[in-house]
């Protein structure tokens, strides 16, 4: 089964230049909110890019929303490479960031550089990795290798076991101060932006006030430099109830289920395919086809 690619007559991304890191920094200085969305394949990338999203993140959340895992921990570099390849083939104009999965940046600088460099060679413009001060050596090595790095603080899903579950972080004084200190350390190490996930809104505001690089919030309140959501959460593509910080803009699961149900009913009723979805033989060869018998040989 194949579908021929078609040109979009009115894509909002077709007439804009590709987003760059200097542009992201300029927008931060101008106070223009940044819009980031996850993408996991060519179709999701094309939808997000046509909507004018600034940053596309090929997130290791692919494990939860596409691959059926309960956490991101089983996601491997091979899996991430597969999805980065797919998104890059869509040639998005948005800045393309690839997520470093669990154990891809934990075993040493050489391993980290090899894995991140593979993402860049596949078309990513930057990588994202989770964690605070303990990741500084890896971040510095990546920046020294001209690989832009997006940090990630607060609720870091790869630390789900250490955190005892997916819980809001930074509610205790020591934890809140550690996030503020880690944010400064990541900025000094060369991160070009930070994701702040699952922290109190007023703490995220304070982090944003103390940095000159942009912060991108998810479950971190309004006053970050930008916002990110998971594509499938935004469009309601999964049956389960989304997290508190998600606002669904479409009941995608229900819409797709209903459409699929109608198609299945049409098939069972003999109503699909109809003439509009069917091809016809040319008139001149219909007699030959109609008169053909099993065992008959065509004349040379």
C-alpha cells in the first residue's frame, strides 16, 4: 500500500526561513513566546511545522506515546535514531532538537559525543538531555564539539525511579534552591535553553528571571519563555486522561475511532469501496479480459 506525496497548497511553513539558534535567542530577548512541540515521524512533523511551531523535539516520550512503554527508560539510541530520521526527512523549518535517551549520555564523554553526533548527522540542529550539575562534563563536551544543548530540569522522566514516580519537583526549599542553582550551572556550561517540567509556576518564573537563555515550560506555569507539549496530548490522540498541565485542543482519539468505525461499517455493508474509490479497465481490453479462461495461453 502506498500513498503518493502531494504538495500542500497552503503550508504556513513553506514561505519561512529555517529557525536557527540565534533567532531563538533573539526572540527570548524580544519577549516573544517560544512554541515547541514533540514530533515522532514525518506526518507529525509536517502538521507541527505547517502550524508554524518554532521548535520540534523528537522526544524520548516516543516510548510512551508511540511504542507502548510505561516510561521512557526502555527507549534506545536505535529507536531514537529511527524517529529522528523520519522527522528530518520532512525537512521542517522549525529548529529540530533530538532527545538523548537513557544511558546515551551517562557512560562517558566519548559515548555522549558519539550518540549526539549521530543525531546531528541525521539532521538535528541540537540535542536535549536531562539532569542538573552532575551532567556538566557531558554538556561542556557537547558544546565544545559545536553541538548545541538544551537542558532539562525539574521532573526529569528518566529519573522516575529515583523520584518515586512522576511527581511535581521543587516544592521543598532545598529542592527549589537546587533547581535555581542547577539552572545557573547549565547556562554557564553553555546550554542554549532549558526545559522546566513539573515544577511550581512561581519557581519557574524565578528561574526564568535569573537566566538570559530561554526557558520552555511543561507543567511549569505561564511565565516561562515558551511552552512545550507532547503532540499526542495536545490533540487528544490517546485514550487515557492527560496530565493536569495538558490542555487538549482536539478529541483526536474519539474522532479517529469514530471515523474508523464508520469505515468498518461501510466495508461490512458492501458500501466501500464505491465507484469513486475504484479503477476501471480501458474499454478496448474489457472483451479480452471477459473472455479469458483458466489454462488459456496468450498468443505471442
